[in-house]
C-alpha cells in the first residue's frame, strides 16, 4: 500500500515523494509526513475507505464555523487517501510539561471549543441513551470480564445496568443537539506556528450533550489538571457560552458526563490491549479509573458501582499524572 500511496502522490505532481511514518492513533488509519518541499500529511485510510467522505463532510462543517483544522489539499475516496496541510508536530500534550505554564493554551482550547459547538450538527448520529449505554457496556465486557477476569453475579449485573441508566439520565438532562467532537483532548489539539489551536481527528463527531467535549479536554486521560484550575476552566466555558444555569448544576452535568466517558474508556483501553495488541494503552488505565472513583464517590447513588470497581481494581492508589497546573 505504501507504493500505491507514493504512486498517488506522484500522480498529483509530487516527484519522488519521501514519506515518514508518524505515530498512529487508536484507529486503523496510518499517517505519513511528506518530506519533499511541497510538504503535507497523508492519511492512509485504505482499510476503512468509508471514512473519507465522512472526514470531508465534517471538515466542511468545521470550516463553516471558522474552526482551525488542517486544510484538505487532495483526496482519493476509492483508495482511502487524504492529503492534508502539515500543521507541525506540536500537540497540546507537548505543552503539558513540568516548569511550563500551559494555562494560556487551555484557555485557547476552551475558547476553540465554544467555536466548535457553533458547528452545524444537523444530520449527525445522535449521542442518545442507547449509544451512551452501548459505550459504557464496553467497560463491563472488556475491562471487568476480559481484562480483570471478573464474574458478575446477577445482582451485581443488575446494579451495574441501573447505575449506567442513572448516569445516562444525567447526561441527557443537560442541553443536547451540540456538535460533539468525541475526542477533544491534548493529543487531538495541535499548536501551529502562530500559536493557534488546530483541531484534528474529528471524523467520529456526533450530536449530543453540552459538556462532553469539555470533559474530554479537562479530565483528559493523558493529563491531570489541578482541581482549582479545572474548576476555573469549567466556569470559563460556562461564562463564554452565556449559560443560565447555577454552578452546582453545571458541575453535576460535567461530572456525570465524565463518568460516562471514562467508564467507556476503561473498556476501550482494555479492548485495544487485548483485541488489537496495543498494550501501551494499559498504562493510561490507572488515571482513567482514578477519575471514575474520585468523581463517582461524590454521588452516594453511585456508591455500589464505585465499590465494585474499587474491589476489582484492588488497593486504590494515586495514579501517575502527566501534569498538574496550579
């Protein structure tokens, strides 16, 4: 396929294209940096060609909302190739290092998210109750059963489902119908040469809850923010959106949406490791579980679910944090 990719670039007029593989994501897509003078990033989605028209369609929506994304230079739908602008190799995650003040970048990321939510969402698949439950059930199957080898008794299984339904109810209680990126976090936000936020990996967007992407950013499974800084950024978003809701209610929306997302992610990380052989994601499970337990124990109605997760995990220890901001 590499030769076919080079052949396509030569057909576009690029002589002797030199491609360097980039670190991929959790999907089946591959990415290459074109090192010739023309420059660019090539996405190889040949194993999942149907993503090409979806990617282009979401790109057009984001462009309409004036969201900064990599420009599409060319594409070949039948082969599954997309040729994109090269926006550099600096992710928001790269700014999250000790001794560096990343707060201005997180402020920009929150401001960019407000713009992302102005993106037209009509016609996108909904983040409805059935999909929210389907995602959380990944945790039961892949994390509890497959990864930990746990066997749930009937009463435990019923309790898990009831807890999931309660979480869904809270997620759906907040304003819906928003454009949801679904992975709006430090590895999918680039910093370009003008110090602007560039949004990538948006092809799985859906229409759903107000706080979903905010949780992805501020309770990032690769980065841990200081609690005070997190609250400041949550309320900055609320202020920029002009929301007429009290802080306590908004934080409850934020917390329960985070629980849904991180319960799902426990299942996804376990599945990536066990089914797809991507063992590197196992190291991100402790911080993800830490979020679930810290937030879940704030709400007594979830005590039974939290006790189950804590007992299966063993002794609960502080998870390593990539970063803290004070």
